[in-house]
C-alpha cells in the first residue's frame, strides 16, 4: 500500500499530505482542549438538593431584608402647641407635624424679610394644605410687631433737642471771609459744621483768601455761596521766599515739593530771588501757578 502512494501523481501526493496534516492538527487541538478542560462530573441528587436549599435560604433573607430593614427612620412625635410662625425654630415647626420641605419654605420666607401678620397669611405658605392649616390655626399666636419707626423718631427727636439751634443770617448779609470763625460761618445758609471747619482749615493753609472765588477750591462748595462773602486783602500772610524752608514752601496749596526744591536750589547756587520773573524761567512754574502765587510770595 505504501508503495502504491508513489503511483499517484505529484499534485495528488501534495493534496493527500495536506489532508493528513489537517487531520493531525485537529487531533492535536482536541487532545489539548480535553487536557485543559476535563469534563465535569454530573451533579448528583444530593448535590442538587443542597443547591436548592441554599437558593431558598437566599430568597428568604432577601425578603426579610426588604420587609424588615435593620434600621428604621424614627418619626417625630406630633405635639400641637402655641407657636409664633415669625419666631418658631425648625424643631418646633417639625414637632407640629409639618413636613421638612414646608419647614424650609417657612424659614426661607423669613430669611428674605417675610413676616406673617395674621394666621391667614401663614396659610399661604407654599405646600401647606388646608387640612394642616385648619389643625394648626388655633395654635397660631402672632406677637405685635415693634414700632421701629416710632422708636427711631423718638431717639432722633431727643438728639435733636440736645443740639442748640443756630439762627441763620438773613438774605443780603455779607461776611468777611478772612475774619469769620466757624460759629459765624455756620450761620450762613448752606454751611454746616463740616464745611465751616473745611473753610477755616483751607484759609490757614493759604495764609488768607484774596478772592471769594477761591472757595470753589474746597470740595462741596459751589459758587452760590460766594454772595455771602467779601475779602480783606490786607489779611493775607505772605511766604518769605528767600528764607522759608523746604517744608514751609511745599505745604502751601499752590506749591509742591518740586517747586519748593527749585527755589532752594536757586538760592543755594545764585543767591536771593528778587521777583516772580526769575521763577518764570523754571518749567516747574506755569503762568497759572505764578498768577495764583503772586499775592502770597514776598521777596524781601
């Protein structure tokens, strides 16, 4: 038979060899699977009974876990008692039998400034049913609100009565701006204690006013007050340009550190300053600066 194999043609021999190789390969796969996954033994009757009893016990535990939870939420005991919905806390409202969401709605309403002025206004809270309101209505006690406006007005009246009344000047009165103190300034309509102090303080820094329009350099004073004032030019205190210190010069409202520094440098290098025309040579002094400073500078 083996010799007969050589009587086949070359192509026939190749097909036979291929079929034999495939057969051997399938046999090897079958042997390998049988070795890796041996057939399990059939379940006996006793084993089947044990499995069934185990599954039945699991179902019983599941039913028990659903029907009887290990812990149950304790309900708050309902205690009907008098309460003020404007001041009652969350615990009191819960003890009245109100659900948690209604308690939150009441607290949020109060946080936003809401006030229950009558039992009927409490009935309009969102989520409160008519049966719940009717059960709670006999226990609602709303305290009378404090009359805040009356207290405030009485306090204001007491403070006002302790402040002495200052009569104002009649229309047409004219006051010397360089001589008036705070008591005189407060008698001018439109000027109180604050503005009076600001005028006196600015006058001291300037060395005196030379023009009523300088009042508009003070905050909160408009030109409508100028009609009440006049100025005495001789009352102005001048700055000694050739003797004043750096601190003295820079404190004037129309000066600053750089202007004062230029004056001191010029005095140190070239001597005394004789007129405003010498200051005009420095870029730190504009024409407006020199015009405003002219009444306050002395070159002696």
